[in-house]
C-alpha cells in the first residue's frame, strides 16, 4: 500500500514538473516590431516631437510593440515619397507635414498651418474637442493611413530676408523659398516669386544669392540650419505659417494587426507629445530669437495695410479651394465654425486669452456654410461636432477588453 502511494506521489511530482518545464520553455508572446521614420533629417530639429512620440509609445506598449526610430532620409530617402511608403505598408509609421500632400488633396493644407488662419492653441482645441481629429483621420483613411497630430510648434519665425520688407510693395521682385501652394500664390500677388526647394538647400541658395529670402520653421530650427549666417532681416509676423502641425502616419495594414490596448495608447501618446512639443518649441523660440539678435538680426515689421491685403488674399483662395473640393470645404467649414463658436469668449477674455478671430469671420462662415451645403457635407460636420462634444462631456472612458474605436467612447 505504501509503495502504491509512493508511486502515485512520484508520478504526480513528475507530471507537475513536466508542466512547469513546458510552461517555462514556451516562448513568450512575440513582440510586434515596427520601423518608424521621421520626416526630418537631424539638422532640422523638428525631429524632437517625432522622437518623443516614439519614446512614449515604447514605454506604454512595452512587451507588445517595439518601435525603432530612424532619422529622416534613412529608410525612405526622399520626403515626398514617405506618404506612399506608409500607404503601401512599406513603412509601418512615419511623421509628416500635411501640406506636403496638397498635390493629392488640397484639404491636407488645412490640417497644418494655413496662412492667416488657426494658431497653435486653436489647432489644439479644434483637433481634440471640435471634430478636427476625426475629420483629419477621415481624410487620411482614403489613402490607407491612420493619422494622429502629435506636434505643434510656436508660429513660424517669419521670413528671413536680406532685404527689409515692411510693405506689400517691398515684396516686388523678391525671390523667396516659400513652402505652401496658397502661400506661393499670395507671394506672387504681392509681386514676389516663390521658389520651391527642400529645407537642406535653403542655406546654400541664400549664401549664393540664388534667392533673396527664405523661410522654414521656428527659431531653434532656423538657427540649426545656419540662417543667422546668411540673412539680415526677419519679416514679421509669420503670416504664412501661424500654426505649424505635424502628424504621425500609420499604415492601415500595420494598425489592423495591433491589439485594442495598443491602439488606445496612440491617441493618448499623441496628445501628450503635442503638449510637450508646443511648450518646448514655444519656450525655446525666445531663447533662439535672442541668439539671432545677438548675431545682428533686425526686425522688419509688416504694416497693417499689407497684413489686411494678405488676409483678403488668403480668404479668397480658401473660398476658391472650398468651391473646388468637397473635402476641403468640409474641413474649412469645420474650422470656421470653431472660430465663430469661440469668438465671443475669446473677445471678452482679452488680453488674457490666445490667438485671434480672423477679421470678417461672419462673412467667411456664411460663405463656407453655403459651400458646405452645396457639397452636401454640412450635415456631417454639424453632426460630427455634436457627437464629439457629447463624448467629451459624458467622458465614458474606453475599457480594456473592449474593441477600441475612440476615447472617450460614444455614450450608449
């Protein structure tokens, strides 16, 4: 009897040991590995927000997703090819500058800095509270891309020039590196000539006198690109890029393979990174602007008549683009509605608020409203904004173990 019990005990121990050995030997759940490339080469310090986002995600998604960061030009050597690389799934993820994709759809220009339009804080409110994120994602989804805004800087420095420019007439004959389709049109209307070139070529073009002026980004970035060595004047304010936004593009194919838990992390990481990047670049702008002044930079302030003319031209081109493209009309109307809804609160809080309501906003709103109705996108914008506000007010948080679509979730 004792022998039988001992045998049973030995067998039991062996079985338990076998289970433990198999358990320990079983491979852990495979970590998904992604390649993630910045839009920006190391000399263009806009990469800071890109790197920060990747670092945040690697901490949050540790054990499930590992994102390897590559500087701009490493995997995809030409920045204008990065959109298609993500759309096709050749690259899992990259950052972008939305207006670079205007050739695919003019609506992309509204997702980042539009002349005389949204400021950094305006973009924060519009993206996260007024339906801007959802409209942007709807646009990118047409191309097989999931998108999140993750970076916004201070308004761009202004145009760095070797000629003093204070009036519209001063732009006549000026050859300027100028980014943006509408910005180029405005410059042409003022008598200047927009020259398109990659950021890495601006310094050499200025030093050789191939161009008279140029613009790229915020003071820290302009300093790193050496503009203090080849320009004398800073033309202000930066009317061409008042709210510079960058985003994270994710291949839909790669996104669909993620767990709901990891999908949830992306928006939260994007919001956190957007706040970090704004505060970083806003604060450093003061520091690097002082460096430019120490090198002899002089301010060249545009007069009110010129700014009024630029606003008139910007409004004109916005209406034309809205008439021509339903996608553009949808986004522009949403932004105009944000301006209109926020205008009175902004006004009564002056001077302790931010940004501005562009002049003649009631007129712009009415025109964009009519165009949105003509394109049959008016109702979708209104309904979307109401749904977003309801979600934000109810504040029902996404729960682990459920399908991730949005956070906060739509109330039942």
